C-alpha cells in the first residue's frame, strides 16, 4: 500500500490543523527521540541475546 501525493498532502493538512504550525517541530523531535530509543533498545536486546548464546555454547564446549 503506497501513499500518493494527494494522500500525503491531506495527512499533512490534518496534522497542521490539529497541532498547529508551532507544535509540529516539537512533535517531530519527540518522534525522532522515540524511534532512536526504540532502535537502541532493540540493539541492546540483540546484544544480550547474542551474549547468552555465547555463554551457552561455551558451557557446552566445557562439558565435552
């Protein structure tokens, strides 16, 4: 599903009407921070998962 030019303009118009032009920079900044924190959380979760796998494989090697 792709958005065309008309749909994007309608969405932007609704956002401007709802939040006003002064609030939009604040909203985009908050949105960017939340995306960054989400990505950081996912990266740390991946690191923890990889660390757990390494410990498990080392434990298996030690038993053999």
